[in-house]
C-alpha cells in the first residue's frame, strides 16, 4: 500500500508539472502586408521583433502587436542582426548579395555592404564586436565591422550554412545543411576552427544555444533536433520534432528548447540534464508557422503565419492571401 501511495504521489506530481508547464497561444495580432517571410529576430531590451518580409523588415512591438516601422530597400529579406553597442542593425538582402545597415532608432538605411550569393542568416557577436552573415549558395560567411559598416573579410565554410549563433565567448556556430555538420568560427581571427557531424540528424537548419551548459540545438529537416556539446564538439542527444523546421529557441529559465515547424506544430523539449532531453508537449500552430523568435526576458515565443491561396501548378509555395499575415504569441500557462 505504501509503495502504491508513493507511485500515485509521483504520478500526481508529474501531472501537475505537465499542466503547469503547458504552452498555449495567448495572443494573435494581424499585421497584414504582402509578401513571404523568413527569420523572426527579437530585440529583448526594447521588446520588439524584426520580421523579414521579402522586400523589407517589419519592426513590431512585442507587447501590443503593432507595427513600429519598416526597414526598406531590401531585395530578398532573410535575417536581421542587432548591434546595440553601435546603434546599428543589419539585414541581409539575399537577391543582390548585400547587407543593409540601418539605424536602430529610426530604421533608416545608413549603407549597403557587399556580401555573397544567397546572404541569408546574420549573427552579431558581442565578444569580437563583429557581424557574421551566413551565405548559403556561396558556402561562406561575410564578416562586417558594425560601427563603420564595412566589409572585413569572407570566410569559406566548406558547406551551405543556414542559421547560426554566437556563444558570447568569441566563437560563432553555424549549421551546414548540405553536409549535416556544425562549423565553429573563431570570431576574432575570422577563421574556421572545428567542425563535427550532426548525425543522425540530417539537414540541420535552425539553431539555438544554451551558453550556461555549452549546448547547441540544431533543428533538422529529417524530423529531429540534435543537441551538441560545443566544447567537446559532438552530438550528445537527439529528440523528435515536427517536419519542416525552420526556427529554434532555448529558454534558460524553464530549461525548454523549441522547434517551430511548417507542419503546424511547435515542439517543446525539456532539458532534464545537459545530456538528457524529452518532448514535453507539442503545441498546435497554423500550417506554415516555421519561423520563431524567443525573448528570454519575458519567456514568450513568437511565431508568424498567414493564410494561403491555391498552390500554383508545379512546384512552388502557395501565395499569401493579402492582409492575412499574423503574429502569434505563445506563453506558458501560469
């Protein structure tokens, strides 16, 4: 009887924990506007989001879901990097192989920096005070001085990079999706250091980082998330996620990692120990909600979505219906 009571007590405690950690969509804000989208990049000190929208970057108030302004003059918008120390933001313009530098207060364009083919994600590294683009088709990273807005150099990466992350210690990491590897860049020397396989994860795209435990989270198109010990340079765990992942995040306060997937799911993964992970829950989101941002100061997850028209004949994405683009706020139940 005593053992049974203990089992029931543990089961009840586990149920309460699961209920208390449940995530749900708390707000939906219709932003509208034409065009497809890509990365959602939070700016935590100012509680705003930078959302890439094809020919511009929308700047959105996190708390009100209102449009604060736009960075224009972009041809193929993908990523945004915030260099708060210099007062400058940087947005990749993939179609013309450049990076647009803009003022973080006025959102006005200040200059254009040459990059390389398929300039996609972009990361600011505070330790070196440098900005790193990840150029997919060029298999390279363009290094930029964020104060002067000038090109420093280009680094050959040996594979097609997708998203990346700064560890805050002078190292920048990126997924190489075509060869299923993580590459480490020494930010100060602008050179590749180490690399390692993400197997059994294939096609790693999204990335998040846990600097406290030295872990990287690579969301893979093969339907898993690979967790790497970036000090040891190896994968220590894999966890199943939804299909069509394109965004990831990690919240140190809750020990939760996230993968936003095009199949209409947000996979929530709990970190039991630095080497042990489990799927805590799967949150339903609109189809196509593949990009996300996480604000660690308020622990909110932001995903974007829209309604779509009929898919065109042959291959290609269906058109976004005018005025349907929306921002969804996902929070843990109190």
